[in-house]
C-alpha cells in the first residue's frame, strides 16, 4: 500500500461503508468520499489515460478543475462519460469505468502514441492530415477518433427526468468557503433574501481541509455551526450540489443542481438534475482560488498533485496520498502541506523549494532543498522517484507521491463572462477579477485575499456593502479569530528549467511546453491562436488548471508581461452542463406546447389520423372500412362533400373580436379591399398586405353589430395577425377608437359543406336557413334547438353550399355529434384538412402555399381585392411600385398533366417545352398539387411567369428531387364550377 | 439563459415573453409620400453600435407594444415605454 | 326536436382515475367558471377599472392597463354580461370556454410554480390579491395569488392539456394531487 486511509481522520463517516466498483473490481469507501478519494484510499492512483499520448494519469486536484481523473459513471442508459472522479459523490452501487484506454487501463496499446509523439506536436491536425482531402473522412478522422478522445456517450434514451426552475434573491453568494459563509451570514442576519450556492455536496469549501482553528473551534466545526445558523433562517436558501456556471444579462445566473446524481437508482418523482435561473439583485463571488501546478519535466505522473489536493485528501477524506511524499513548492503552501502530512505520520521525502530563502518552517527532521528544482520523474502507474537538481547537481530521491505548489490563481471566471477581462497583478502574480460594477463583487481568495482571516473578514465586508445598498440595517457579525494560520505567499516560478522529459502545461490535452514554444515560433503566439493551435485550455476542463501557466509561459517566450498576453475569452459554462438539464422537461411530446382543438375528441372517435400543423394536431383524414391508403380516404371524402355533405374541424382558425366606433375604419386600413360599407350580418373575404405590398394573410371578417366585428385568420398566421393589428392600432393610429381580443379558444368551429348541408343544419337550427333569409355571406348569431346560441357564417372554401358554425368550445363535440347524427340519412361524412386542401385546389382558392411571402394580390388573381379608392391601407403605397407590377411576374395558373396518370407534386419546377432542364431555365413552380377525384387526375396550382397569358400552353414539369419530367397543360386555376353556381343554391 | 426586461405594465420579465420587431426609429410616411420615403421606411435601416430604439411586443404579458431603448453592445436597457404613449406623446 | 348538448371540459380525459382525496399540495381544475374578457376603449381605462371593481360576483384579473379577465364562480354569464353592458367605454367577450381555470395550493406551491413561471412569487413581490399576465409553462396565461399558499392560473383552452401535464410534472416531487372542483 502506498496511498491509504488513516483511521478516524477527516469528515468522511468511517462507520458507514459504501461499496462501489471501478473497472469491474469492487472497492469500499466511506460515506462522504468522492470517487477519487475512495479510489486513493484503496491505493488506486491510476484513474485514466491522457487524451493524445495515452499516458497513465492520476488525479491532480481534489475538485472541479480536475483535468485527468475523468471516468464514466453509471450503467446502461444511465451511463455518463467524462465525469470528474474528484467531485463525483460516492454512493452505494456506483459503477465507474476508466476511459480512453484499450484494452485496459493498466495495459494500453495506445500509449505507443507516446513513442510517436514527435508527430503529434502542436498543430498536428492542421499539418499532418491536410490532404488528400478524401482521406480526412475515410482514414484520418476515424483513426484519430479511435486513438484520441474522451468517454463515449451511450445511444439509449436517457431514462431520467430533468427540469428547470427560477429563483429570486437579493443576494446570491457563489461558494461556501470562509468568505461565502461570512457573506451569507452577514446578509442573512440583515434579513436579505439570500441564496448560497455550493458546487460540492458538502458546504464549507476550503474550511473542510483547513487545520487552523477559527473562533476556538476547528474550521469544519466553525463551518458546520455557521451553516446550521443559515439553515434556520427562512430568508436564506442553501443550495448544495449546485454549480453556478454562468453570469448573464440583468444579473441572471445559470446554475445546475445535481439533485439525484449521487443515487444509484434515482426516484422517478424527482429530476436528476435541475437547471436554475437565478435572478439576483446582487451577487458575491466567493469561488476561492486554484493552486497552480508547477511545470517541470515529467510532472504528469500519477501521484503528482497539487499541495492543496494533497491536503484536502488528507484532512477532509482522511487519505494519505503516499507513504513517502515529496513536496515541490515556490511558497508557504508546500510547507503547510508537509506539516499536515507529518502530523498524520506520513513521511516527507524532502521539500524542494525553488526559492533561495524563506521564513517557512519545515517539520522537524525534514530535509529542505533550497534553490532546488525537479527536472525529471520516474515511475509507471505511480511515481517512484524524482530527479532533483540544485546548481547543476542531480540527485534522485525516492518517493511515491509529490505535492506541488506553484502559487494561487483566484477563480475569476464567472465575473469575466460578460466581456470584462481579468486583470493581471504583478504583486499577486495572478489574474484578478475586473471591476464589473457594484452589483457583483468578489470576496475572499477569489478577490485575491490569501489567509483564512482575510477571507472571513472580506466576506463580511462585501456582504455589508450589499446590505447597505438595498437600504437594510446591518446586524452585528463578528469576524472570528483565527489561530494557526500560515503565510501563503509565494515567488513566481512559471517554468522549471532543465526539463529532461515533457513538462505538461495542460494535462487534459497533453499540451507541453514545447508545444507552446512551437506555436510561438510558428506565429501562433497570440493567446487565442495558441489555444487553437496547441489545444491548450480546450475540452471539458477549459484549462481551469493550466491556463494561467500557459499565459505566463507564452509571455516568457514572447518576452512580455502576462498582462500583455492576456487570457482567452471566458464564456459559460464554467463546468460542463448536461443537455438533459438544458432541455429540462422539453423533451419528446412535451418539447413545445401542444394545442388541442375542441373537436379533437370528435375527430378521434370518427377515425381521424392527425397531422402536426404548427402547435396543433389537426385531423388529416378519416379512414373508413377497408380503406388502405390515405388517398382512398381523401378521395371518398372529397367526392362525398361535392355529392352530399361533409363536416370538417376548422376551430384552429384565428378569431379576433374587434370593437369600437372606428372598427370599420380600422379594418379598412388593414385590409386591401373595402370594409367601410360591410352591412351588419354579413361576412366579407379580406386580404391583408405587408407594408412592402406583398400579401400577408387572408380570411373573412363578419360584422355582428354596428361596432362589433369578428375577424378570422389562417391557422398559421393567427398570432402574427393579432400582433400586426395591435401594432397598427397602438403605433400607427392610436387615435382610432378600436380594441380587440382573441377569442380563438372560445369557439369550436366546424365547416359543414356540400349540397345537403342546409337540409342537415336546418334540423338543428331554429332560425330559417333558406337562401332568402340566410344567403351566401350571411353571418349572424343563431339559436340551436335546445337554446344554445351559436354563430353561423355562410362561407365556403370548397365552392359548395357551405356553412361555418361556431359554438362555445365545450359544446363543440356534442354539436358535431348531433350534426353527424342529423346528416346520417343524407350521407354526411367527416372530412379532414387533406380533403379540404383538395376541395380548395379544385376551386383555385389560395392558401399560404401560394401566399408564400413573395406574391402580390395580382399574382394570385386577386387584383380586384386592391381598392383603388381608399386613400391609405397597409401595403398600398409600395404595392404599385415597379417590380410588383411587372408583366413577367409569376402568376397563378392551373396545371393538368397531359398524360392522365402523371402525379403532380408541389415544388416541381416549370420549364418551357423542349428546354434542357436546369434551375436557371426555370419559369416557375408548382405551389399546390393533389389528385382530384372530380377531374379524375392530378391537378395543381402553379406560379408561372406571365402565367395568365399562357393558358393552353404545354409546359415541362421537372421534379429533380423525385426524378420526374413530363408535360402539363396550363389552364385557368378553377377545376370545378367556374360560374360559382353551387355557392348560391 | 435569460435577460430581464422591465415592462412598464408588468414589471421585470424574461426576454422569452417578448417578440422583437426591430428598429423603432423609422416612422410610417403619409400615404402620398414619395416612393423614396416609403422605400426608406420599409427597407433602409441604420445599424448603429450602442444605443438603439426597438419595438418589443409583450406577447406573453400585457400584449402591449413597447419601445425599448437599449445598448446593443452592453445589453444595458435605458428605458421601456408603451408604444401607444410614445405615439400619442409625439403627436401631442 | 330539442337537443340537450353535453358540455365537456377539455381536461376531462386527463382527470379520470385520479386520487379521490387531495394531498397537501393540490391542483384543482375549476369545472365551469364564467369568464369574460373586458376591454376599455381609449380614454376610459380608469373609469372602466373603477366600474369593474363594483360589479358583483366577479374577481378581476389584470391583463394590461386596458384589458382584464373577469372570473366568476357563482354568477350566470348573462347577468355579468348585463352588468358589463351598462359600463360606458367597455367592450367585452365571453371566454368561459376559451380559458381554463386551475388553482394550485399547498405548502410547496411556490416551489412548484417556480418551475412554471419566471416571476418572483415571494409575498413581498407578488402579494395576495395580485394578478398578472405571464408565461406559464411556456404558454401565455394569467396568474393570480388568491391566498398565502394558493394561486390561480388561467390559460387558453387549447393549451390547457399541455400546461396541465407540465404542472403535474412540476408537482410530482411534492406529491401534488389533482382533481376537478366547482
Ligand atoms: Zn407587459
């Protein structure tokens, strides 16, 4: 055993054993362990293989910035790759596997990449695999993908639930170390609504591995007491396992809470992760500081980790990372670590201090090598020795672990996500937080403070400012006394000279010093270029650990200050966030709102097949008897409507009630045709244009009383038309007395069409429906037998005698049932939007297939809808400009294939007969097409250059997508009842 | 993730409740105005960096059209006013 | 021939087979409330608001400075229409079938609704008696606080099934039950 558990040390519960497995072997850990601490306690230092060279790697941190110890956790569909073992909370039954190793972690064939490493230098993607181009997809990429990479996603659907939630507070505190706790306590006692978010499953931050005494108690006890007080405050919300990953506009923070990631089988009643949007009045960043690794030859062997990590494993988890630990440091942290290890009975091989002198004390009997360095290391799956160098003299020292400290970098990411750059400080030898205004402040070591007492004080001070800013009284909060602190100062050491093997800067991406040097030599020394060229700071850890070293190294190579090099751009997310959390409940059927028609139940029981149409599910067709194909059903429905009668759900049309003395004038200005003289009790077809003269939408508007209209829109444009009317009323003509409200959901609306529709409807309606008393375009309230008041409109989309009946939505199904019952003897059928489409194509009525945002009223043969007399209406002025009136515009025509069996499809291109098919020779396109059971062949509506003067011409229909080519005859776009005789019976 | 816009009628709301129409600076010309004036109104837009005026529609709230004055670089919002009040105010 | 048409609630199918007795957290779907949209014509906003506050048996939900939803559990639509018809500068349209009214109540109601709305529902920010139009489960609706731990939701009928399903999911963590109520 080299790394091992120390009895009864730390904050793990030594009485609660947790069994888990790693690469198929079963291990025991304790409650309170992370996967990494438990593996280390079992002497399993090797946890992964590196990305490019497949080098053996162990953890280098004990927290979220871990670049090496990435494992796959979970089984089957719950498999999650690239999980950091250093933050993965241990649970009973946890199954973890190593990644990027084949055939096994211990023996990996890919490590041969190490031998090929001269080929895999910086920019190798760009240089090595440039050509031949076809090789990229077929050879290089598959090979690289197999050799290099991280964990693999599984293909099964995620069985777990995710959700999103909002939270609101006066003050958000990010991080629960000494500064965060004091900030939350100060604000909480003052009565602010506080949210304290901590990424760890245990609150306390660095206090959990701190050996100094605070206010006379141990640091973890101080943390526990403070958290207990906070937990009792109704105005404070504590959010453990919650990573604040992004800072967005208007003080909204994004956070992800791992609700049930620490359970083998999560409860189905809760999400596994919850995405939080936290709207904060103010925020304090108390995210702490990251200890920097040292960049020396062979610095990536398993067993080499930061001094802070060594101390965390020791003090928090009761795990000694080795039996004989060496320390390499440029400051006080190394000495502190040696002292803590020594106090727990761990041997210290030596302290190698890069400085010539310091005031730090080594534990009794420990050898200190001043002005020393490490130039190489040895060992396979675990460190076995270090080659030290002092004034040119080498010495090999045996050890099985190394704690390194290269100084501290405040964790500033969150504050730099909205454009502000971190600020280099020569004094602190680190990038510090920028000033981002009064609402968001950093506290504690995130703000550059070093000692525990400074951090405690700073947390209180920053919260104090927040409390005063919102006008509350600050309660009394004492900053407790701290005993036994150490001096954490350090002397900069960015690169340890004399490396005999690769000195890694970015462990995860296998970027070493030579790569950065190469990038600089080849002109990619700019920090953003160097990142892409070397991949330093990419992938899951985004260089949390290595970036500052990389920047300083680039600075050294370019002979400038790190301030001049600057950092790469910081963006959300701070740590990876699962797609599941980002999607929340918006998955599968719930991915967007679904709208249900009041006649949905009626359609369902009549055998409807539904079709997604925007947010609606509309009944497409109704299969009856032996019908095998949708065409059989649609053909029957169409013929039956023209012969007898059919009932169709048109509830999805937009309905807008318009009121006001100036309602008529308003309609006159938003429609292109005249509306001033529409009589009460009448409906009129109307066309709306956009201001550029192109058709926007169409529909009917009915005048129900002097100052009350109901306007209908197409299903697709209901929301747009409503917004358009509101815009026109509120900004163009606020002086007009008009107001409106959508009643789309109030009414179930059904179209009853066909020669027998009057006879059927009359059985249900008290009012006289004869042509004389209820003529074409009549529109008024009627009374159904039984007393229900309905709205009836005699309008027709099919060209047949037809009515649209609107009843309060809750009665829709019952009324539709009654109509079907009343029409049974007349041969009524239910028909869907497919048949409706055929009926209107046969009649040459347009929909948005023709009104596609490019057509004018004249293009579709509706020039009579363009009032010449109105002084103004929306779209009037530009509708007459050159271009919209040109003679060679595409005009709507009808089309009939010359050979009866040719199927016409929408989207096909039109060309002159005899022309070689090409898009440049295009003369137009088929906008709508269907099989017409009435005509007995496929027919279509088409937009054709100067189409109206080409009636009778044979034209080539070319469908390149479906590889078909045939001739069709251009005809008038009306295939049924051109004189409209059926309408007026 | 979100931005919060303060509607004068509804208070602070996420941007998902709004739809943005665009530039609120051009004014609809008189019907008889020149084709150039109409062309400019419909098609021509300044594309300034910094302070802009836009029409926002509070579709999931009060359904009022609003004029939002904001900085398209920093996303700072300077003012949100009801478009009708802005329109009648200008007329007065 | 006289036909007694059956009225059907859009959530009828979703409600069958559910818990007979409500838990502490409960979602009530109100079966037949009377609902109207009320619109004030320009210049009449203040007088209409005043008049609406005097109409008996209705509660007024804010939509915009000139737009309200009126909800009644105990009056006939005709009677309300008659009262509204007498108010100068007011136009109105019945929405009893166009809006679905649901009440969510219980000790965890704010946690449940935080998953559905972006608005701060702390009592200091959204007090009892307040109402506002807002996005509720991605749908434009109206939320009112009718008690310390009770909120009422109005959403357009066609969206009600979707919103109901989302609310049900949001309440699952807190064992929220659901049922029709009068
Ligand atoms: Zn609003």
